[in-house]
């Protein structure tokens, strides 16, 4: 039995439920998914400021997951907030949904397009492409120009905009796959893939399977060098509980 903690770095429980459903839909029979929202922070992550706030929430949940003895962690926000800090803190594998989706896209296509929410977050995806070494695989990045929580308003408008943007990208970008650039889009991938006949990749499910693979291979986060445990120091104020 493996236990994987899936962390929604924003505080919106409705989005955490969407993320949890996507994770459980692909989890192996022997994998238990524990899905959590950030205990404090921002209701949605839509820029550099939000990412900084969300990183603390991620680290708090990593700590809780460690205390519960989970075997691995997923950071279920497309900015992969706090990923390397989380790897310092964690023993088990920690995978972000952006890196997971990008890796998977390169395994099934030579070029992929990213479709995300607000235009201002496109640069965050660009930074990740460079950090992960996937810039030359990315054909284009597009935003549907709706806020993240539009995906949870029940109208279906955001979901239809994602669908339309994917269809347009497949016509125009010369891409062979599409990466969905938000944890809140996780439920769209399977049906969209069926409809367009091209891999539409959700990072939540991709990350769950990558963590399962790492656990199965007996691979934990390296504690050699920069991902060694954080240096011990006395934290104060709002961070005292992280000591
Ligand atoms: O960066 C984005 O647009 C999406 C990102 N924000 C968020 O609250 N969850 C996410 O996956």
C-alpha cells in the first residue's frame, strides 16, 4: 500500500475535490490518495505574489504529510510553487503538476502547447519550461483569459473556453499534444483527448503516476547536496510551527 499526499496549494476546497477525483481516477489499486488544500493562503494562485504565499502552505502540508507517514507528494498547482523547498523537507518523491505534464507530453509528442488561465501567469509557465529544459518542446502557450476559480463556478464557460482553445491550438500550433495548465482543469483531459484524438495531458494524474513509479522503483528525494534536509534554525512568529 502506498499513500500519496496531493496538495492543492490554494485554499479552495472545491478545486481540491476536482483534483482529488482526478488523482483517484488513475491511482493504482494499492495507492491511497490523501488530498488536502493549503491550510492558509490564497483562494487561487494567479501570479508571483500568490505563488510566494502558496509555497508556505505547501511546506506546511508537506510537514503534515511527513508526520502522517505518506510515501510521496504531489504539488497540484501549475506553477509548482515551493517545489524545491518541498523536496528539501520531504523524504519521499515530490512532483509538481507542471513538470509531470510537461515530461509526459515529451514522451508522446515532439512539441506540445500549454493552455492555462490568465495571461499574466504565462510567464510562470515559460520560466518552468526553461527550468525543466523543455523550452524547445513547447510550440506555444495560451491563456483562456478567465480567472482560476471560473473553473469552479459551475457555469461550464471556462471548460468550454479550454476546449475551444485546445481545438484552435491543434489547428494552428503544429503541436502533437496539449498540456492543461491548471489543477482545476484536471477533469477535462480524458474527454477532450477522446474528442480531439490527440493527447490532452492533465498534470494531476501525470504526477500521481510518476510518484507511484518512483515509489515502486524505491527512489526517494536525494538528500545529497542542495536537497538535503533544511539547515536547523529557530523560526519565529508565523513560522514557529515549522521548527
Ligand atoms: O497558474 C494557474 O493559472 C493555475 C494555478 N493556479 C491555481 O490556483 N491552481 C493552479 O493550477
